[in-house]
C-alpha cells in the first residue's frame, strides 16, 4: 500500500457546550484518500503548533465528514479560539513498531513477518496502545502482549493454509459431513478472524456442560446431540455474526431471543466484541440437552 497523502485545510474551531471539548469538522473529501473505516490515530499541527497524536472520528450517519477534538490546554498554548479559523496540517500517525516491540520483532523473523502481514490500521492501533503507557515497564508488557497476539494470528493462518479449507458465503467453512470431534475441530480451526474464538468457546462450553455429547458436522455446521435422542444445538458462520441454533429453543427458559419460522427453533447471534454470557449459555445448553432433540 502506498503512502497516504498529508492533508492541509482551513476550517473553524467549534464547541457545542462549554463543558465539552472544542473540535473541528473535517469534510470527507479531504481525507477520502486515507480510506478511513473507523476511529484512527493522526498527527499534525494546528496553526503551526504540533498537537501530538489525536484521533479522527466519523461524524455520524448520513455524512462522510469526520472530526478531531482538541484539549483546552493545547488551545490555550496554540491561541485557538472557538469560532475562529484554524489551519490544519494532518497526516496518519506512524504505523511503525514502537522500540519496545521492535526489539522483539528483531529477534524473530516469524514474528516480524506476522507484523507485516496485519493491516496498517492494526499496526497503528497496536503501536498506539504501547505508546499510550507512561511507565516503561507497562510499555514492555504491552509489547509482549502484542507479540503473543501476532504469534497466535500467524498460527491460525498456518492451520487454515495447511487444511486448505474453502470458505463459503459469509466466511462459513466448507467441511464434509462426518461424525465425531475431528470434523468439528477442523471447522472451528477454519473459522475466520474473531469467529474462531467464538467457535472454540462454544465447543468447549458444550463439552464441559454435556460430557457425553455427540458431535458431527452436517450441512457445513457443527452439530451437538445425545446418542439416540437427536441434535439439540448447532452453529453457523455468517458475515457479521455466528448464529447459534437451539432446535428446542422455544422450550428453554428464558427463551433465546432470536425468532424462527419453525415453531420449536430459537436462535442466539454472537457479534464481534460481544462476550456472550457463558453462565446463561451453559444453562440453555443444559436444558436443551435434557429435551428430545431434532432428528433429520
């Protein structure tokens, strides 16, 4: 990816309420080349005064504008006044590794390759997380944590590459129909990104809650049941969530929130950055396993 251009513009300093920070609105056309998808760390100057590292955030629905906030001490130092004009020079923050992480990357070619394999935004956010710590010991601990995350991501990529599992619509792994734990683990290993951890947690929770559970992969989805009693649970990968299916969900208490056109079935959707309540999920699993299951 090529370098993203610096941005220079003149705009007005604004504030909606005296208790809130002052801010400037950045019309979307000025940062279109940055291809922003969410809150991003930037650097630059306001009227020639460096403001350090700040975040540029989306203004909201219905507009492609962005905004940047400034602290009162900086406004005082830079002599910025509400309703006054301000000349901004903006650039995306450096996405290189902080020295604490660079020290670890230099010792491992595999780790360095994993760092280059992640997105520019991921590297920038990781670097910002490390630099935000004031104490050197904290910066080093955060760098070590980032390194562990990189190793984990590299390991998952190797597993997916080795297994050569095709991903269908929505990123759902294509696994041949088979009984047992092995095909279920192959499915979970191929689940992309954050969904892999959701699948791993669900599988482990079912195994702990129902020790004699029967497993299989059918229709490119893991199935869980009791021998001779049918299936009580399944899950499936979609683009924005993992859908958990309770085949007798209408009989559970409380009833899982996702409706279905089938009178007995209920769903529970797990989205990114949502930590589902394991105690509630275990209670549903325990109840579902005790009921007569679905027999195809």
